[in-house]
């Protein structure tokens, strides 16, 4: 559901930034999102209320990237990334104050139980992994911000679908997971849609 973000980014790029998106590009983005839905194989377990959390996260992420595109006209990528990470830190601190004591534990829904669990002191190994994630996320946010500063949001958004490919690679390397035929079909659709958008942009600039 989070991969609705490129679609949200495209919509917001038109409404907020005034970027022009042709019908073919809209179609390619919609087809790419269709590939995501195909891979998710929606059923009764997926489309419960918890799916709304992922959709809300996608919408918030899209708004953040559109803001980066707007603010990038006067601010550097490093400054935007710094303030973005600071907001993440403040929000995480607020949530830890609310849920860290375990006062809200006992939820039967897995997603809610995960979000409201009490504080657990990480082991040294887990702490190192968390620090590594923080460094990687900071670098990634800087690069993402720079991309949205320099390129049209609706075009850069197409690259968001490549995360699905990296997910497959990392799933195989770290968890020994491998997509089935439906998964590969979805990946093919997503990749084709993204490449089509890039090809259309190349053709438009080469004229």
C-alpha cells in the first residue's frame, strides 16, 4: 500500500507545483501501481483498517517530497535532510513518551500491538544495527531530497517503484525469500512502467 506514494506525488505535483503530466505518463504510473497491487495479492487480511496506516504514510511521504521540491528552490538538500531527520526524531520521542511505558499494550491487532508496545532496551548488536539504519536513512534522505530538488517530481516518483526490485534482492540475500510467478509478473509490470516514463521523458527532451 505504501507504493501508492508515486501516484500521490504525481497528483500533488500537478495540484501544488503546476507540473504537466500527460495521459501516457498517467497511464504508466497507474499501471505501475497496478503491478504493486498484483504483487500484494489483496485479500481480507490485507485490506483491514491497518492498511490505512500505510496509505496515510504514503500520502505524508508524498507531501514531504513535494515540499522538498518547493523548498529546494532556495534551500540545499543537506539542510532539508537535516530538518527532515530532526522532525523524525521529535516525532519518535513524542511517541516513546506516549507508548514507551507499556500503558497501551494488550491490543489484539498485530499492527496496533507493534505500534503500542512498551520500550525494550536493545542489545549491543541491535543497537549497532539501529545506528546503521540511522546513518543509511540520513544519507538516503539527502539523496532523495536532492533528486526532488533537481527533477520534476512526477518523473522522479517513477524511480520509487525500483524499491520493489531492491526489496527482492535484499529479501533473497538476508531472508532467503524469492518471489513466485505472480511476484515476478508484478515486478515486470512495475519495471516496464518506470522505464516507459523515462523513455517518454528522453524523447520529449531530445526533440
